[in-house]
């Protein structure tokens, strides 16, 4: 009888193994995220500046410039960059903030694909602009 009382009281006083693993994983994740803090700040600043700058470019080139090939190229490039800044960079921040606990497999694959595709498209568009000039 004394043993059963002890077992009942121990059940509530000690955390389960899964809680220990979660606690340790969260602690390791927080330490790893502290190492990436500079990257998070840098990407955040680039995201804000990129959104503001590309919105400004889209406004200026869509309303005040005469129609030309260069105007179309710059509008498309600004649209690509705006999409990367508004969609892709928040994912990068989330990935840097949760390096060990980011478990959304589909989101990871989809956003990385979007970032690489749009980045490659912007680079190729810059090549086209350079050749056309």
C-alpha cells in the first residue's frame, strides 16, 4: 500500500520522457537561434527595405515613365523582387528562428522552391537586360 501511494505521487512530480525531450529540444533550438540572431536582423532589414523600395519602383515606373522595353523589364524585376521580399524572406526568418523545430515539410519545400525559382528568374532577367542594352 505504501508503494502504490509513492507511485501515484511520483507520477505527478516527475515529467515524462517526451516532456524532457521537448524541453531539451526547445533549449537547443533557442541557443541555435541566438547564434542566428544577426542573420535574422539582417534579413528583416533587407525585407523591409526590399518591400518599400520595390513598391516605390513599381509606382514610379508604372505611372511616370514612358512605355519602353526597359520599363517592362524593370517592372517585372521589381515584381519578382517584391514577391521574394514579401513571401520568401519571412520564411527565411522563420527558418532561422526555428532551426531545429521547423517541422512543416511542405512549407519548407514550397518556400525554398519559390525562393530559388524567383531568384534564378531575377538573375536571368538581369542577364536579358544587360544583353538588350
